[in-house]
C-alpha cells in the first residue's frame, strides 16, 4: 500500500486502505503525517508554489471583475450586486483549480510527481466539482449559523470530497458522505492537524504574508498525504445494474 505513514496492525492484506480506515484499524501518527507533508512540500516546492500562484492570480482577476459590483457604504459595510450569481460563477471557475492543487499534493504522496499544468486536468469535471463545492459551502454556512462548531466540522469533514470526485469518479453526494465517514473515523487526529495549520496561519499577518509562501503548499501536501493514508489508490468497486454501469458509486 503506497505511502502509509506507519505499518498497519491488521493481518488481512486483502482489505483496502479505505476499508481499514472505516474499521479504524490504521496506526495514525500525527507527527509522522505532518513531517511527511512537510518533506513533500520541500521536495516539490517549485511545482506547488507555481500552482498556488496561478490560483491566487485567478482570485485577483475575479476580484477585479467583481469590483464594479461592490458598493461600500459610509459605515464601512458593503453590498454586492448580483452576489449569488457572482458566488456561483466563482465556484465554477475555482473548483477545478483547487481540485487540481489537491491532486498535485496527492500525486506527490503517491510518488508520481506531475507538472504545474496538471492543475488544469480537472476542468472537464467542472460541473460535478462545482456542485460538490456548492453543497460543501452550503453545509458549512448552515453549520456556522448553528453555533460555529458544526460549520467547522463540515469544513474539515468534506475536505476529501473534491478529490473523491476526481480520483474515484464518485457522484458529489456520495463523495461528500464518504469524506465525512473517513473524517469521523479519525476525527481527533485530523482535527489536530487542522489545528496545527490554523496555528501556522496566525503567522501570515505577522510576517506580512511571507509565511503563506510555505503554508499554502504545505496545506495541499497535507491533504494529499491524509487522502492517500486513509483512502488510498484502490479503485472503488461497485455492483452496478446494467443501466447504472456508467455511474461510479460506493456502497457505504
């Protein structure tokens, strides 16, 4: 099994990485996972930072385009004309690029490095990825309204959903549900890693943004390492009916 951080305490080698995750039978060393992500970031820094720069430039362009639709009031508040349309359009543009960055991190975790142009490989999946991200955003916003903690849960729990759509060809709903199940199996360890990234993020304003140059690639490397450790590269097998053969699914 590729790149699991620690040997597994399970004698049944016929079980997939995902099956062992859902059975909570992995050895999960938080320090080892983080150090692996840090090493991957160092080894593949040029590709990751170039991809991150492309994503940032896209956000800057979107911001410039939407600027005429933003009205700033005297009290400092602002309103955005056609806000819903702008947000949906942004999701459609950004989702395949963010997925490309996640998959770059995953390719490094699988020891199959790719060039920065792999960032654009998932544009053909734009509708599925955008739908997945829209559902994720709705869940997170609803959760934030409910005392914040549910919103933070959905933010972390759906972290693998875009990758599951791209890597396993799952439908958006199945990808989101499976991502939540994977997170729930090791929620303590994954939350600890997100907390480490949150602490590192505090340094961004303190360094006038310079630390973002390392933290942003590190985040995508970390998600790639977690995905490979907990989900792995095995194909998701289905027992589809003839009329359903073209739709990937996971019997959760």
